[in-house]
């Protein structure tokens, strides 16, 4: 097939195909801009006092800023993957017509993949242009030559090229991956269905992630690790834990579906249970970005509580020593560290909104793909409110335990670093044993141990916010259900 023919077929389609192209391009644009910003931050070297933001000045803090930007890009990429499935029934009929016209199965898959690649490439190039234009517009140093953002540096050209091409390549791969169970024939599209339910093996990923995250702290006394090695252990542990929670949602969905079908008594629970059993991986696909954001937010909230406990320990120790000025403390003011945590939480909020949009797209696509089934149920007398309740139940029942698991996993990772902070114990032991040189502490009886509390209220607020975002998305998706239950959907075609 000639490239010109492939391109023409890739951009053809109806208004739904146009909507899919626009949403995919927009997702690629946002992801490209976020990754280019992360690469720009990493391109700053050494102590950079030419910036007014302390997070950009210190070289040890810039990887955290870049990691936050990458965190924002991940659910946007997931949204692009959800947009690929939008309008699947109409696209299936078009691909079947192309097969009927003489195209091979490989060419049909190539056309479907090219649709996504072209839309993503358009979005990536637009994102690069937007990044360059915004960089020039925001490059306004103050009187001292300092800038708010690193608009005076650019990533290397090879890095820019790789990042611009990364999103289309990933989108094309996701599109081909989603078609791996699809057989395109001249008479329609047949999907192979997995009959065996998922297994709880993702729990091993969570356990491995916890072990890797705990290695630097548990072995700190036996051997010393470089800063890069510590970052590698912590990053690998966090990624494995996130992957375990996301993939484990499929097993949670299947288990919840079995329970609903076994113990459910009404049509709502039976319909929701059977749907969860039929497609348990839907939760992992649609909730991946949201669960990743919740884990990152739980880590940030738990780390903020750890920082607050450390700052309290400094104050108690200085009071114990009788130091009114100076004394021990953090290199910077506490508000500086709290500001970094707030930056992460802002990123988590943005990620949650994008992930909720992905849930809406996936839910709308799922309803449209099964519109004939919903219309048939309505024709047999099933009320629309029953179908709406079943859709809501099949979304929330696996989501709630998955959210609880994500919150617990994020908090547990930070608690592996420190759960209690001793203050002045060495002086108290010195006084109790009657050893010399114990005159320094004026108040040895103040020696204590501060326990790092669990931020229950903040974790509940984070989980509740994520749940609310999904509820809003489901509420918007149910509007599609009303149109999809029209009896006209029972007509052929």
C-alpha cells in the first residue's frame, strides 16, 4: 500500500472519527509539552542562581520537578490510549468495508494504527511549536537578570526529536496492541475474548516494589549508597508498586464481579457483576492514570507529614539544649519544602482531572459499543434507571477497594523511610549511666520519641476527590447511555 493511500485512508471517517483525531492530537500535545518541560529542567546544570524559583536553583531538587512533570504526562498518554477506542463500532464497519474492497488483514491493522499515529504526530508537532512560542513569550528576566522559568536553556536537539516522536510511536503501539485480539473480516470485526479470569500475581509486583523502596533505608548502616543509586531504588520501588496496584485492579474487578453475581439479588447487581466478570481488565485500562496519581499524592502527603515531624523534632531538640537562636534544623525554611509538596499535589490534581476525562471517554466508548445490547434490554422491559445503576455500580465497586489499596501503598512506602524520630536519647542514656560529658543538655528529661502520624484526613480528602472526579465522569457518561438505549439502535447497521 502506497504511503499516500495509507494517509488518505487514515484521515477518512465520520464526525466521530474527527472527534477521536482531535482528542488524540490534544492528548499528544499536552504530553509533548510536559515532557519537553521536564527535559528543559534536566538541561539546567550546577547551581543556577539565575532563577528566582528555589526549586530550580538547587541541583538536588530539579529531578523532583522533572519527575512531577513526567507524572503529569503519564495520564495524558493514557487518555490518548482511551481516545483510540472512541468510535470503535463505526471504525469497525469502515475497516470491514476496506477488507471487502480487497485489503489484507495486515493492511487493515496498518490503517487503524496509522489513524492514531497521524493524529498523535499532529499533536506532537503542535505541542513543539506551542512550547517554543511559550518559551519566547515567558523569557522575561528581571532587573537582576533572573528568570522565573528556565527559558534560557533548551534540551539537546536529539532529545527534542526523540520526545516529539515518542508520543506518536507509543500511540501507534497502543493502537496495534489493542487490535491484537481483533480479527478484521469483510463481514465485520470479531474480537477474541479472554475466558480465564485474572490472577492475583500483581501482588508480587507490590511486594517487590516495597522491598526495593526499603533497601536504601534498611541497609544504610551496612553500606553506603550513592545518590543516584538511592534514586534508582526508590524510583524502581515506586514504579513497581504503581504497576502492581494498577494491574491488580483487574483481579479486584473479577473478584468483586464474582461476589456480586453470587450474592446479588437484584438486576442491578447481577448486571454489574456479569459485566465485571466478562471484562475485568476494563478497570486497569480506565483507572490507570487515576490510581497512579492517587499513589503519588499519598506519597507526597505522607512525606509532608514526615517533614513536619522532623521540623518538630528540631524545635524540641533546640529547646532541650537551651538554644534560642541557631541550633539544628533544615538547610531551608519549612515553607520551602511544603511548597515543593504543594507543587506535587497541584500536579496530582491536574492528573486526576485528565484521568477522569479518560474515564469519561472510555465509558462513553463502552456504552456506544454495546448500544444494541442496551437497546435490547430496554425493549424487553429493563428500565433505563436500572441500566444506569448497573453502569455506576460496575464502575465504583472495583474502584473503591483499588483507591484504598493505592492510598495504603503510597503511605506505606514513605513509612518505610521513617516511622519514629528519637530526640536526645543519647544524652538521657549518658545521664542515666552517670558518665561524664553530659553537661550539655539542660533538659535531658525532655528526651523523647516522636512518632510519624498517618495523615488520615488528607488521605481521605485525596481519595474522596478522586472518587468525586470519577462520579462526575460517570454522570456525564450516563447521558450517552440514554441515547444508546433508543429502540432505533436495534435496526441493522
